[in-house]
């Protein structure tokens, strides 16, 4: 069961954090992926190779912020930030370019 109120609270917190670090993301709505316990996040081949557990044991939320900017030469450059949190909103991973 998805708790929309909880997800919206976490989304606001994460959006504020991202905008503070990267003001160019102000006004950008993130996409949200809910990673359920037991869901594979990488292939079995990869986890076997690295000796890792292949499935998540707790629910996580992955927020993805995407924006395109135009370079001086006219090329479009995608800018992406991914933030993964636990169920309580604690940031587990924060990656971007």
C-alpha cells in the first residue's frame, strides 16, 4: 500500500535538498520509483559476480530529477540527479552530473 502523504512529505524534503545544491532544478518535478522489498535492482549475474545480495530488504524511494540545458554550440545536455531514500526519508544515495 502506497502512503501518498508520506511520499509527498519525503518528495518535498528531497526537492528542497536538490534545489539547495543545484538551483537549476527549481520547479522540476521528480519522477518517483518505489522499490519494494525483494525487488531486484541489479541483475543476478552482477550480484553473483560481486558477491552481493540481489534483492532489497526494505522499501526505498528513488527520486529522479531531469533537465536539459543548451550548450554554447546549441547541443542539448541532459542533467540528471537521482536521490534514493529509505521509507523514513533518510538519503541512502545521491548521484548526479
